[in-house]
C-alpha cells in the first residue's frame, strides 16, 4: 500500500489524531484534530505542543512524562483529561478528552514519533457525573425512606392494641407514603402544592366527600421535605376523621384554610356537622 494511501487514511479518520516528534513538535494533524482544537495545520505544524497549548507547569510536566514514555516505546493513555480550548474569537471552553498514544519508528530516519488519537468525551463525562449525582441522591432517599418506615412501624405499634389494628394503621400510613412519593415523582421532585396534598389523601373517598370540603388559600408549593411530612400529617387527620370526625356522618363537612404570615404557613382544619 502506497504512502499516499496511508496519508489519505490518516487525514480522513473520523477521530482526532496528530503526530509529534521527539521534541514534541507537531509533524502531522488530521482534519478532525484541527477541527477539535480550533487550529489550522499552519498553526500546528513545526510548533511545540506546549507553545500551541500552554498549560500549568504541573500538567505540562505530567503530560511530558507520559509522552516521553511513549517515545521510549510504551503505548500510553490519558483518561478524561480537561483541556481549555481557546476559540478564534477568544472564547475559552473546557473540554474533556480521552487520549491514547503509541510510538512509531521510521527506519530510514532512525527516528521515533508519537501518534496520538483523541476522543472528545465532554458530554459523556457530564452524563456520568449526572448519573453519579442521581445515584447518590437515590441512595440518600432510600435510606431516609427506610428510616421513616421503621419510625412509622414503631409509633403505630405503640398505639395499636392488637395485630389487626396495627396492620390496618400501618398499611394505611404506608399507602399514604406511596401516594406521596408518586405525587413527588410526577412533580419531578420539585415539591407539592398544599391543596394537591389534601386532595391526594382524600382520593380513597373520591366522589363521596369532595362536595363537602371547602379548601381556601393561596397557591403554596412546599419543599420536598415539607411535602412528605405534611402529607403524613394530613393522612393522620383524615384517618382520624374517618373514625371519629366528619367522614363518619353524611352531614359532616371539612373546612380547611391556610395563609402566609411573614413566610410562615398557617393552616386551619375545621370539621363540622357530625
């Protein structure tokens, strides 16, 4: 295969690739590399890598050590390296590159060159970081949820006279937590509206009591933490109402009113007609 074919393959590779000599001067760069680094071949060829892309002394030293190992005959890699790319308009952008180097020796010259293949993994790294954050948050929420379940079981057991009563109360509270989590998921964990919490907890009685409920107050979106505790509180109030309050009497009514006072949320729960 002729030298011109090899040259054509190198220049048309989809991956960014370049070649350095033993002094770390550019001797070749393909089109993909020039596009990636926002430089022309004229700005690269014959110039030292660190003159074209200046960096901190520490990073220059560590990268030079890797490149020297490659020129000595060892294939090397640099995983997820941040690079500041300066665009022609002066705008600086940090990109993450994953690069691999291998040596080639020109027998006629007796010289060794470094060939580098680079892949821009900026978007992949951003997704990985986002995934790690989501995993950490999920782990945190699962631990908190299990702690809440344990607390609910403990408190339910303290006030339950027998296993049947315990199961009825405990299952009702777990169901309330489930509805709460479903609503939070639908809101993309941005918190819930106070009136939405009330209506969600009254869903088991839908069609029976909504015409006997008056809810009055400004739109209030609670934090995720406040949404959880408020939903549990409303569930306890409604459970109490189903045993002793307005839900036990067809004439029973519920009036709920809330207002803000110096960023403090005030609520009034009033049952009548029993």
